[in-house]
C-alpha cells in the first residue's frame, strides 16, 4: 500500500562575452565544477545577445550538454524533451546574465566568510587526495568565483522576495480561495483478507485465488466472522489484528483497492479484488468525510503558504522586469522545433500556444 546548470554570475565591465561554466569532473567523482575563463573576443557564431553581453553558440552547446547529461544520463530522450530542455537552458542562461547585471547594479558584495567556509569543507574533504593537491591551484579560483556568485544570487533572491507580512485580509482571502489546501482528506477504516499470490505466478494460480476469494466473500456476506477468517486465510501482517487497519487517507490504498472500498457502506464486504500482492477482500468499518479546517486552526500555515507565493510572484516579477528592460536577441535556428499541440476535438475552439 502504498537540469538546470548554473552559469557565470559575473559581469565584467566594458564590452563582454558571456562564458559558461564548463563541467570539470575529476576521477575521484567530485561534483562538476563550473569554470568561467575570461577569453578575448573571437569571431564565432553568436547564440544570443543580452544587452551588451554575448553568448556564443559553443557556450550554449556546452551548457546544454551538461544539462542533458544531468537530465537524460546516457539514454536517448524523446525529441520533444530535447526541444523543451534547449529552451529551458537558453532561458536559464539569459536569466543568469540579467541577474548578474542586477546584482552589480545594486552593488551587492559576496559573502566572503560563507565562501571560505565552503572552501574549507573542500580542503578538509580532499586533504589526503594527491589529485586535489596537484590541481588545487587551478580549481580554487573558479570554485571561489562560483561560490561568490552563488552568494550574490542568494542575496538578490532574499531581497526580491522580501515582500513584507501579509495583512489579515490577504490571509483570509487566500484561505477562501485555496480551501483544498486546508481540507483534511477523507479517511477510511478498513479490514482486509489478503490471499497472497506471487506476481510471477501463472494465470491458473491467480484464477484459483480469485475463486477462493469469491467463496470467502460469500461466507462473510452470510454472516461469517471476518476476524476469524482473516486469521485463517490472510497472508498480510494485519491478520494478527483480525485484518484491521488504522484510518487511511485517500491515496494510501492501491487504485483497485480504493475503487472497491469507494463502493462500500460501513459494514459491507467488497468483491474479491486482484492486487499486486494477491487477491484481497475488504470490509469498510468506518468512513470519515473530508473536513475543512477553520482558518483559526490553520492560520499559520495559510500565512506561510501565502508568504511563499507572494515571494515567488515578486521573484518572477523581477525577472520579467529585467527581461523587459534589457534588449535580448536569441538565434533559435539551431533549436529543435517544439511539438505541435494536439488538434482540438470537433466543436472545440483551437487554443493559442506560445512557440
């Protein structure tokens, strides 16, 4: 019963080229360190321009390759998934550049103490590694830069999401509009007899269990004691308690079992049901309907959920504002086309889609 690679967060002064963090995976299995190198501008195919920052096609390709490895490993993904991931990576690259510019505009400074603390962890973890010692001088500068950039991003997020406390009226409105979030789901108390069958058993074995189950159902409906038959026939651990379970929320039972229990009234017996573990028979002992908690009992949860939602909206608004304010051009000729939306059914209007 039961891809998104980080990119450089730095924005050097003057005309610039954005350089992605290239993955460097060492033999010891260290996490990929994203490395940024300042390189002289060179004639190359441009993937995007974000303000005065240029993203070369090869930088996008490197970022996409890292994201694809993280998402698909070595498997061959569906073409539609590749097209979506390409656009996700492109969006992330653009967002990273915009956020870097915004952090610089706000004159944010890295949290050097936090960065050093993380570097000390690396030093301690790999202090006995000859490979770390040999490559430390090369790895530490980009690692430190990446960690510093992370602290800038966290400061920017914290500032943007600081929207102040919600008013009582806002909390009340959020509660009224999202009552499903504050409703305890239906609970059922059931008893079960499980005739165990190995999933790999031949059909004849399953057919036999279903016949035995039907016979037990007939006896139960004629007044036989459920707990006694559970002790005799059930292969589930609940047999020790006469087949009884504690109250179960909707979703805790397998679909087939839930469908059988949904048809029952308290005290009635289900038909025999084939489940993964075997053939089951259920008795519904009690049903507690879904219950909406009053705002007084869930006010703190409502406040927390609303505050998170308002913070998410403020962060999204900042990104939208930065995109609107910064001229951005993407050469998407090398991106795979997105899959076309399914044709609408006869009589339905065709919905517009964003390409």
